[in-house]
C-alpha cells in the first residue's frame, strides 16, 4: 500500500484490524458482560432486518481493506449463533487485502462447526473460559454450563487445525483464585492463555477499580510458581503483552487495558451487528454505516466518508480513564459492540 493511501487518525494511527460483531445475542450470561438481570426475557435484542446482511458485511470489509485493514475478527454476542457463519467467512477470505480471519467465541458450538469454519478459511479462534473449576464456571457463565462443553470445543478446534488462544477475564474476589489453576492447565496443554483485566465496558456490569486484578499482580502470582520471560510483540499494535514459560512449554499474554493502556498503537475499528461504526471500545456513540449502505451511495462516496471518520478519530479512553468517574459516561455494551 502506498504511503499516501494509508488512512491516519488524529494521532497518526493507521487502521489495521476490523472487528465485526455478527449478532448481539448469546447463549451465556457472563455477569461482567451480559448480566442475566438486565439481559432477560424482555430485553430488546436486534431483529433480523436490523442486522447487516452478509452482502453488506462483505461490502464494508472490502471498503475497509482498501483503507489498510488486513485482519478481521468476527465476534458478538456469540458469533456462532449467526446462521451460516462459514459462508460469511468464505466470502471474506476472498476480499482483496484481507490476510487473516479470526473468531472470538465461548466455544460451545465448536464441536458442531469447527471443521466447516476451518474449511471456509478461518485461521484462528480465541475461546473464552473464565475458570477451570466446574462450579465456578457454571456460576460465571450465568447459564449453569460446565467446563466440559468448552473443553470439547477446544478439542474440536484442535482437531480441525485451527490455531487456538484462550481468554480469561479476571475479576478480583470472583475468579482470581482460578488464575493459577488455569495457567497450569493450559501450560500443560501447550495452549496460549491470555488474562484480560476486567474492564469498564458498557454500563451494566457494576465495574469498580477494586475488582481489577492487574497484569503485574497476575504476573507475579504466576511467575512465582512457573517462571516466565517477556517476548517481543508480533507486530505494532498487538493487544496482548506476551510472555513465554522459561521451560518453553507455552505462552501467556495479558490484556491490560486498565493498568497499562495501549491506545497509542490502537489500530482497531469495530462494526456492531447493526452496522454502527465505533472507533473505540469505550465509545458513547457510533456512526451509522448501515443507513449509508442501504441508501444509494457509491463505493467511492462510502469510502470517502469512512476515511473522514477515521481521520477525525481522537479516542484514547484507556489512557485518560478516571476510575472514579467511569459510571458518568454512558458507554456501549460489550455484547453489542463486539469484544
Ligand atoms: N461470546 C464470545 C466470547 O465470549 O468469547 C465473543 C464476544 S465476548 C464480548 C468477547 C470477549 O470479551 C470475551 O473474551 C469476553 O470474556 C470479553 N469481555 C466481555 N466483557 C468484558 C469485560 N467487562 N472486561 C473484560 N473483558 C470482557
Ligand atoms: Fe456471551 Fe461472550 Fe458476553 Fe459471555 S462474554 S455473555 S459468552 S458475549
Ligand atoms: Fe483503542 Fe479505545 Fe481501547 Fe484505547 S481505549 S486501546 S483507543 S479501543
């Protein structure tokens, strides 16, 4: 890509990753994301016609690829609840410029879909699991589902030849005692485990700074039993800080949005399932791309508009966060914007 074609925001950050939420619904009710008391029977989830169609998603992805996007991550809600996701993946792999397609999932439906997804061109899955203790996990996912369906999902992804990373959100006083058992379990399996600091996304999870176990605290806890050393990022803007066990058995990572923000390299845009563009995970409002797609605009007009939105982007929420004032900002829910 020629330097003059690279789109840059107000802080000179380019655009490299696009996260596409394909659905806002989920089969789990993790309390830090979709608390059951809020996301209940009467919750107004998006309706079919509100969701971007596959044609619309592919068109958006094509426009973004022309602006420099190389990686696409499909997420949600639970993305495997969207019908024929493999078909979407197959089409996205054909978009000029897209080099990598990944998926974030709670893993439950992988035994059913892993093979199909791999065949369609998916390269990587991030599977979420917040505890290896059966009762703890049942409680955390809000649906009483045990760990075995997730372990079966991991097996299915391995069998299909997908690269796997695990994600664990750590909340002090909730599942912090699971950090070591999870680290031991996935070290033994040789699978990368990434610890995510509990974040103040959305407005429903009752976030407070006192619930955050920081990267440093986790690193000390793990390192005391299983020594690790830092490794360089794979590329500029990589979200996780990487470490490898000194015996070489596996890697771990930390997503430290709270204690060690990484806004200065942030090259990610997000599209919600109903086609709103968000230039930050903590945004208070999106830009309505779906209306533009559904009006009679040419690709050139759309592209010009998207470039203008990225040029104006000045988000750096995590670097500016005031932990005492997070509830004053009406942020978008994670299940809607896509993690
Ligand atoms: N349902 C899929 C899953 O759980 O992997 C994909 C969507 S989920 C919103 C994406 C990721 O966001 C998951 O790894 C989840 O644990 C993480 N997440 C959700 N709420 C979070 C919060 N408040 N703080 C940190 N991570 C969060
Ligand atoms: Fe569902 Fe993922 Fe949110 Fe849990 S974190 S409620 S699995 S969308
Ligand atoms: Fe990017 Fe916003 Fe997160 Fe900063 S807070 S790293 S700008 S998504």
